[in-house]
């Protein structure tokens, strides 16, 4: 597989380490009253869609960026890749 | 049989080879199979199950019968297909699966026992007694039914891996592939043309049809010369594309020196990973046989292959041949062989309307219903118009029609589509993106159609890539129609083979049908149809057709055969490439590795690192002697240990403290500059996962360490936290593990030793107390970092210098510390010292233990959030009352074994009475007995109790005394001296 790195162009998937669902960016508020339940969901529950999936890949053998890669899990087609940092920052700005 | 006229062999040179010890001669350009046929050898192997005599069936990689052992000694290679083995001087081949000889095979008795050996026989026959399967039946079956033998020696050859990139990959070098490559190459695209044969041309080499009125091989030669002159095309002969992977990545194996007597310094094969923007599948088509009684005798082969042997290799299995066909193509074989003065006994065409294409006897509407000849064909039985006759012939060419080679098109689960008029599966619409089928692989069977479709496929690909290419002038070529009748199987009572390699007959398919194994997936597994090394290339469609006939349904209703990689057998050696033995994975060496080697150290692999385990000295006969001595030196004098392998991460930025606060469960932001703090990290699920030290070198600069094993993981998680969770913080990270050589200097005399290398730095306890850190210079100006931290419980430091000075530093320390008793120690002594001190390490931080369990529960700050803090408070974790304790045997000579489980004395040893386990154990020279650490239920309240450590694996148990998890200096005074 090839990952279209937003800074470095297409890179072989072997350079990356896979983590999983990009929802991991949305760490729950630890001070919320239902924090434990929210963290339980965050840590243990993932959607497992057959189709388009946003997921985190780490360019470990490269520039060490975390990417949010949009991939179709059925065809392995990669629909896009963004710097996870930018995704996270835009959510912070939008107040999540 | 001698050679025919013509052929693409170099008769000016002779190559000597042997088969089953008998010597033969062939020519450059021959395959093993063609040379054997030219020497009159029809019998080349024995079948898998029934040990039936077999000859070569095909002239390509689909070959199911002629499997031989090639070469000798360690290079012996089983199951090579004689049809694709390129002849070389001195080639030695042996037949396989026969004893004592190919001509007389004792296990041919299996053929007489065939009524008992039908599909699924082993499921039924060898059911009982139960124990007999493993001990008796399976070994016996494996001996009797089998393929070639391995040499049982290590493979002496070398293999390589390579990466290639191109705009356009052409798979197959026949008419379609050549036209495609020409179109794209002239357009300027970067082209790779891969063909599995050693000579380009594909079927053009097998046929007599002309191109522009001239020999097809002349046209191919002209093209090869043009390709040679173009910088943008790479022609790869002997290269089989075996798989299609994601995003235009293709796997291919190139036989680099398989065809040479000696590899002479070259690799044997190369595994290529080819990334192509577009590709054309011009893999041609494979002819299929027709199943009739005794259709597997040596001499019976595919009609197209018979033509190939005659036209390309001037070889024919017999002077008198017959042809059995259900399509026009079979007639070409008769025509071409007749032109080479081979006698055509008859052409039997199953179609009543068939017409002769030459001067030979045609039996239209006929069927071959039987054959004779024990080790080679002697005659065939033909039935036509209600009459039956035996016709003498030494070879029979059979054509049941052509199956396009759609294999690669199915590698992404694309389903081929049945075409009724062509009686074949064709590529559908759901193939791998960017892969365009052309030529016979897309059922363009005439040469003219193949050329056109290849050029069109290339044009389409170039258009998609925005490369201006125009279709080249293609040569005039044969435009014959291909008409085929649906004849797969001649009804009869005797066995008729469908899958030659796995000995699957029409009877087996009928049995599968009768026993309701009708879906194609069940059929395959019950009969083993298509499961041999040829993956049923000549068998699958026929098997499906027979099942369709039995069920009264159409072929597409019955099922589809789809294919997975690899297209041909690929050896594990080439998949491994050079990554074997020491090169299996990277080996990381510490900066003092060469020095330690010089000291005679024994090394141990820790992850990718090679670390010194202990340093034996003259007279020491047991590793324990060395380890006890090394640990003793640390307790009484000073020891030196390379701790470079611990992960080091440099954390800088205005928010570095806040960032680390959120990563460690304890508080790091309040750490003063020039101080070090122990830190524990939790996973987000609340379990402890790594520990280390955190040194603050400046307001905005920390250096943190991780365990050796988790160095990569911790760094990855820290980057995740920085980029994904708290991207608004001003913090930067870099791993500096490899940049700094770090040496632990531990023991009561460590300060005295360090004083001899620091450049005017005050090491006094007041100026540089326990848990201090500083940047300084040593050895007259060498930049260094000094940390006063201790893993052993003694007065200790760790000193770091740029990695390239690590070797020099340890030499200097050893030299200057000789009078102080400076002693190098390895990971064993390191382990003993830390167990004596009760420090948690890998066995305690196993990923299933909490901060509270390792006695660090109070470290989890309640004042702030950090990774894992919320989940560490959940009931299941907070309620865990197992605690880290020290353990020592009641009997001082007794053993403590890590992994043992702990029980109250007298309690039954079951899961529900289990009270914990021993995590670490060693012999302690300080305590003078074995000691251990372990987790024990409410262990902190049970000091002084005697418990039982059970080791049921070894049938051992021991009585242990529960003590505090610290055997040395519990007050920590030595650290602070």
C-alpha cells in the first residue's frame, strides 16, 4: 500500500506504524462527571466499518508525523491523508 | 524419436544432461522437457496418489505432471517443472515419487487399490483407532503419496529483493504484451516488460503464422533491438509476475541464475516489488484437456503444447500422433506436425460439423474413449457414429479449449465472468484498479486481435496517465476465428483424469456430488481438485464443468474459480531474500560493543540490541561465578555498565513540563532544574507500562529515559500525545538514544572514580546530591551529562557522552579505576542488583499490573490529569490488592523460580486459591540465598508469613518467607552518602 503523505508525497505503507480509529484524537474530558464511562468507551470501543474509515498512521521510519488516513477497508483505496496535528488543532479551534 | 526440422534451438552447440542417471544431449534453447522428448523419453514422473506413469502435459508453467528433482546436494530442488526448466550443461534431474525406479514403481499397487482411495478416502478409512492417525496412517500416507524430497540441508544460494517503479508494467511478452510495450515505450512512458519465459514472444514462438509475411521471430527480434535502444523500457525475461497487491504494487520473481550451471557469484533469484501506475495483463491463455478414460498416459498431452514442442523445439513424443479436439485450434497441431513429416493417425473432432484443415484423416463427431500403453501411449479407442475402433499412435494431442489466464485479475477478489460462446471465464469489471487485460488473457485469441488489444490497452493506459502515445503500425497477422464446443468430459466407466497432479478423476467429482459436496468450495476441499502445486491451472474449469453437468446447472450457477497469489510456486528462499540468519533483523550494537568483545564478554539479545550479559574471567567455569563477582564489585567497589540501550528522549519547549505532567502519572512540572525524578507512565487503560527517569537540564529542557524494550513505543506514544492530543502545547521531541553513550558508574567508589575524569566539577554530596543532574565536561573538554541515579541501591551515577566517545570513555574509566577495583558488569549482574534493591522492571511492569501493585500507587497524582489517570481509578484496578513483596526461601538452599504461583500453606492449588506469582528471581550474593520478587494478595500486610510457591510444570514447590521488596539498604542511606 502507498500512503499519500501530505508533506512527503506517496510513501510505502511499510514505513508506517498503524494505530487505528482516528477517534483516538478525541480524548474525553477527564474532569467531566461521566469521565470514567467516556474513557471506557474511548479506550475499548471502536467502530469496525466495512468501507470508509479514518485511521491513524505513524510515519515511524520517516518524518515521525502522525497522519489521519482515510481508507476504504474493503478496497484498501486511500482517499486522503492529513497531518493529525492539523486535524487536532482544527478541532481545538472549533471547540470540538 | 529424433529431432524434427527447424525450431528455435542452437544446433551448433550440444548440452549434456542426465535424467535418472541416464545421459542425454540437448541444445541451447531447449527446456528439460523438450530435450527429453527429443531423446524419446515420454515417461517423466509418477502421479501423486496412484503412482500412475506420467509424461509432460504442457509446455509452460501450468505443468502438472513432469515434476522433477533438479540438481544435487544442498542445491537439490524438488518439484521443478520440466516444461520450464531451461537446459544447461551438466543439468542433473531425477524423477520423484517412485521406488525403486520410474519404470517399475512398487507403489503403483495404489493404482489397483484405487477403489479404496477415492475422494475423501482418508476421512472415512482412517477414522479409528483414534491414535493411529498421527502415529501410523499419516506417516504412511505421506511416504506413499508425495512429491519431491528436500535436501534437508541449508540453501547455499543467495537471494535478493529489489524495488522498481514504472508508469506501465506489461505482464507477458507475447503478441499482446509486445504490442503494448511498444506503444507505451514509443510514447515515452517508463515501461517494464516482464515475461516468465527465457525468450520473448509467447505463443508467437509456438505458431507458424507469419507477421507481415515474415517469420514472427524476426518481428520479435526487431522489437527487442528497438527496446534495447530505448532508455525508458526495461525488459525482464525469466521474470514471473505472481501477485497483484494494493495500490499498483506487483510481486515478481526473476530467475537470475537458475538456468546456469553455477550461480558464480550471482544471486539465484530476485524478488521484485514493482510499483506501476498502470499495467496490462497479457498473460495469455492455458489450454485445458478433455477428461476421457485413461487420459493420463505418457504421450497424451495438450494439443497446443504438442505444437509448441514441434515448432519451437523440433521435438515430438512420437512419429505417429493423433489429435482429439473440440475446437478449431486442435487442427493446427495436426497441420503443423504434418508439415514436419510427423504422421497424423487421425484428428478426432467432437463436433459433427468439423472440417479437415489439411491432408489427414478426420473423425468428425468422434470421441476418444480409452487408451492403452503401460509406460507410454500405444493406441487410443475412438468411438464415432456408433462404431468403435482402436487407432495406433504414440502421442495424442488433446484440446478442450483455452482458458484465459485471468489469475492476476482475480487477486483483489475480482470474479471472472463465464462466456458461453467461448466456453471460458473472462476477466470481469472488478479487477485490480489500473490493471487492463489484453490479448488471449482477455479472449483475443487470434494473433491480430492480440496485437490490436495490446496496443489499445497501452493507449488507454497512456491516455489515463496523460502521456501522448499513438498506436504503432502493427504487422498483418492471422485473424482466424476460434470456435469451441462444450465438451469437457467423455462419459465412460473407467477413470478419467481432471486434475492430473492431485489424481482427481471424474469419478471423484461424481462421488463428491453423490455425497452432497456440491458447492465449488466443498468440491475443491473434498476431492483436493486444484490444490496441488499447479493450483489446478489445467483442471479447475473442467472440474467445475463436470459438476455442472451432474447438477444439471450451468457453469456460472455452479460456481466460479477465483485465484489468489502466487500465480506460480514461489520459494520461501526468495521471499526471505537476504533477510536470513544474522540479517533477519537489524542488530544494534552499543558504543562499547567492540570493547566488551575484547574483554571476552558473553552477549545477549535484548530486542535488537546486543548487550554484554557478563564478563567471564580466567578460572571462572560457571556464569554464576562471574555474575556474583560483578555484583559484589558494585556493592564493595565500583562497577561499570553500558546502559546506552535505555531509550533517551529529549523534550524541549516552553510547555515541556506541562507536557510531561500529562504523560507521567506523577508530577514533573515542579521538578527543579538540575534534578532528576523517577517517573511512571500508565497506558490510557490505567495499567502501568513503562518507567524511567526524567532529568531537567533547563527550564524548557528535559531528558527522559525509557526502558530498553519500550524505547520505540514510548517515543511513538509521546509523539501521539504531542501531535494528536495536546497539539496546542509548545513542545518538541527527538529520540537521542543512539546519540549518547551512557555508562552506569555504580558502587561506593564511584565518586572517587568519576572525580578522576570530570573537569573541575564538584561531585561532593552537598554540591551534587542524590537525584542531581548536570551538563559538564569530562576528560579535558568532552561534552557530557551526569546523572546521580541508582538502579543498584549503591552510590551511583550515569555519565553520558556523545556516542562516538563511548568506547574511549569506558577504556579511560577502566584504566583510571584499576586501583579502585573498577569492574565491568553485564545485564545479569544488573538484574541481580535491581532485584536485591526491589526495583520494578519488565517482569513487574508486564502490562497487567497497576502502579499500586508495584508499590507506587501514591505516585499517581490526584491533582492533575495524565494518560491513564482516569482509568487507573476504576474499581477493577483500584480494588486489586496484590502487592509487590520480596520472597526468600525458608530453607536457605531452597529455590525461587520466577513464574511460580503463590498459595497459602495447605491451600489447594487452583485458580480460585491463587494468591499471586513470582515475577523475578535470582541468586543474591548479598543475601547468600536465592531471592525473588512477586505479587501477593495483600502482600503489604503479610510480611513474615510463610507461603508456598508452586511450579507444577516442573513438579516443584517451595516454602517462601514474605519480606519487604528490598533486600539491600532499605533506608536508602547508601544512595545518599
